[in-house]
C-alpha cells in the first residue's frame, strides 16, 4: 500500500504465511531450508538472539510442525521463519526503499 506522502506501507500480514523484509539488506539468492539443531536468530523487537526452538515454542507452534517450518537464510543469517516475525536485521523501517515480500500460497 502507498500512503499520500508516497511512503510504502505493507498491508497487514500473518507471520505464518507472509513476511516483509528490507530488500537492500538481503543477500540474494535467499536459501530456503528446514530448521537445524542450534539455529538462532533475533526476532523483530527482541533485544538479543534466541534459539529457534524457543521462538517457535513461544508462538505455540505444535511440536510436530516445528521441524517443517521453512527457514529463509540471507548470507549466514536467518531472515525469516514461517510462523515467526522477521529478523530484526531485515525489518522494514523508515529508511527502507525497497520491500521484498515472501508469501506462502494457501493450499
């Protein structure tokens, strides 16, 4: 969505199927993989990094689904995990010029 002053504002989204990331902070191509033991990332608004398993548990993702969540990796950093907020390092902010959208199609 574009608001009158020309700034782009992402439409509301659900972390489980859509993410908006600052395209200029990403290293392309993004890699997509399943979660790995020991994965850590810093979710949007968090003060530090946390284990991916802890973040999924906090979001009440059922145990049987946790190892099937898509993990999007930029360089060596996790940018987004299906069902969780984007990583702090790739958030859309006032200086964002281009937005990269990842969206899971409904089956």
